[in-house]
C-alpha cells in the first residue's frame, strides 16, 4: 500500500508514525489524529442531492409550457398502467417537484426591487419593500 503513494507523502506518514510513538499515543488518540488529518486532506463532496435526469427533462418541457396529461404521460413511467390513486399521487409528486424548481429558479434570479439610490425614508437597507418584510 505504501508504494501507491508519493514519496513525500510516505515520508510524512513515517514522520507522523515516529511522532506518535515518541508521544506514546493510545490507539484511540492515534485514530483521532488520523481522522483529523483525513478531514484536513480529503475534500468534502458537494452538498445537496444529485439532480434527477427525468425531472430535468420534465422541467424543460414545463418551462416550454407543457402542462396536464401530456406532461404526465411523457414523464411519468407507465402512467397508463397505474391505478387511479397511484396516478394521482405521481401527478402531485411531479407537479410539486416542478413547481419547487421553478420557485428556486425565481429566487435565484430575483434582484433587489429598489437600488440603494432609491430607498424610501422608511427602508433602511436594500431589498423588497413589502410591509411584512420591514422591521
């Protein structure tokens, strides 16, 4: 296993091992140290769920104006074979996913409604000036 890693890393591992031996660290302390090193070296994965290709294609059609049965038949697998209740549940699920994506896109694209130069006397900071948002 040591052959697979570069020499400079192997030297650091050996140096770490010697330091752990000199300090007479317990097994638990060594595991704790290795975990800390691993956290520092190995990058975290990107947060969030992976996007679903089926929902992606359905969202493209949704953006182009496709709605209703045409959308469901195209993007819900075996739509015609599903029972009435299962079909209804799948329709709600797909529609909810698409509406949630549309809402997230709108939030990403939203800018402040009033630039800083046009703030009203009651508005202390940039943002939308709806009364329920003011503090």
